[in-house]
């Protein structure tokens, strides 16, 4: 990538996607850079991808599985919790890393032309490595608790894709706004914590009162997390009504956020 003046022009949605595809090598290289930079000079290195969700699972299992005794639909609570913590940690860390990505690379944004969405997108893709490593703990829990392997596991890539679309939508929106309002980056940890409590991570969806469930499922992560447990632990097909709502909201949010991001892209270099 050579340094050249920042020249931006308005393009249609499909033109922007074709341009992004043209820069796919840069996307891959920047994703690789993100992965290396996160664990450089770290003693545990990639081991941190195992430690964080594992310790979260242990603490949550002690508090909510032993003390509070939250129902877990007949499944041992540690694996019940981890089946949700694993995708949730991917979701939360993706957004936490992607939203400030434009601000953190301000010198690059102001001097070199490339599609700016590469920055948040590469931050999200880099977290997939953590997700893959942390999945080893989940495999161990499956073996320990003798959870049968179901054919419905084939739905996991679909759930992961929907989740990544949602994470990209939230990240693009947050990254665009953070250029003008830097407080967004500081508000993310609190926002993600509150969002987790509004999602069936530490409790089952069945605990949500029926009269509130339709409103509750407007949170797309609720349907996604519930579907993960349903297909992985229960061996059941996902509830396509719940999943359909999550998919529609995720796609709509991502499309709107992408359009907004590209609209503000023309002013980013000047404002930063």
C-alpha cells in the first residue's frame, strides 16, 4: 500500500462492496496485524483467549449455578453458561475492538486512501481467532459432561454469520459516531455489560415472562444466543421465528450503519 492523497468520492452500495473486495488483500494483512499486535510481548499470548471466558464461566457457575441456582434446562450449568459466554465474548470483544479502530489509526486515515471500513472489519475478524481458541474449552466441557454431538451443529456457522453481521453493524455505527463523539469508546464497556444482562447468557430464555418475550426478542442477540444453546446442547432445530427476527434486525442495522459510515467517511479525515 503506497501513500497517496486521500481522495474520496460518493459511490453506490454495490460500488463500495466491489471496492472493498478489491482491497481484500489489505483486509487480510490488517487482520493479521491485529492478531499479532494483540498478543505481542504477552507472557500467555494466545492463552488469554482461553483464560478470559474460562474464568468468566467459573465465576458465573459458582454464583448463578450454585448460589442463586438459575435453571439450566436440565443441562449442567457450567456448559450451559459457556455455550452462551463463548459467542457473547466474541460479540462483545469484536465491538470493543472495532469501534475505536478508526480513531486509533487516525494518522493512516488522514494520509492514505483505502476503504475505512477495513479497520473495524479487520478488528472483528481478528477476534475469530480468539473464538476458535476458546472453543477448545467448550470441546473439553462437552467431553467432561458427556454431551452428545448433534447434527444440528451444522447450524453454528449460520448463527456465527448472523452474529458477525450484527457486530459489524454496531461497530460501523459506533466507529462513525466516535469520530465526532469520543465518549462512545468509553461507554462501550458499560453498554456491553448492560446488553449482556438483557441477553439470555446467564439464564435461559424460558425465564423471560411470555408477555414480555416479543419485546425482549427485539434484542437480536437474545434469539442468537438461545439458538446456539438449542442447536449445540439440545440437538434441536433453531426457532426460526426467533432467528428470523434476529437476522432481519441484524441485516437492517448493518445496511443502515454501512450507509451512514460511508456517508461520514468523506468528512472523517478533516475532523480527525
